[in-house]
C-alpha cells in the first residue's frame, strides 16, 4: 500500500513539474512545448544529481508501463479528422515512417552505447 501511495505521489509530482515547465515555456516564449522542456530539465536535474532517481522511479516506471494508453486520444483524433487523412494521408504516412525510422535508429544507437558502457564496466571489475 505504501508503494502505491508513493507511486501516486511521484506521478502527481511529475505532472505538476510538467505543468510548471509548460507555464515557463509559455511565459518565456520558448519555441518548444512545455513537455519537451520538462523532459530536458528533468534529465539535467537527474544528471547533475539534484533529483535522485528513487524520488521519481516508481511513478516514472508506472507511466512508462502505461504509455500505450496515452496514444488513445491520437487514435480518436485520426477517426475524427477522416477528411484530413483522406486529403493528406500520404504526406502524413511519410512523416510517420521517417519519424519511426529515426526513433528506432536513435533508440538502437543509444541502447548499443549503454550496453557497451555496461560491458566495459563489467570487464573492468
């Protein structure tokens, strides 16, 4: 029960952090969404040790596990704008495919770097 409460608190904290970063991006007239600013700032806070992973770990793992649910509104949006899809479907598909390949390549490259770093640490001990 304590772990669930901690997870709820962490998710609420991450949500509040994202909202604050959204307001900051809007206030500062930054050319990127608040959610992207929140990810960059949170990454930097984690890297510099200002925020500890155990402060957000349970909540972050829960959000990652339920990530598929966040795509439901997008699917509903596609159904709602069928006429747009009929007009610009090919262009949209090209962007989706390019984005997919880019994310897959980037994720694979990062995973490879992490795996190599871990194997070097294991061999070094």
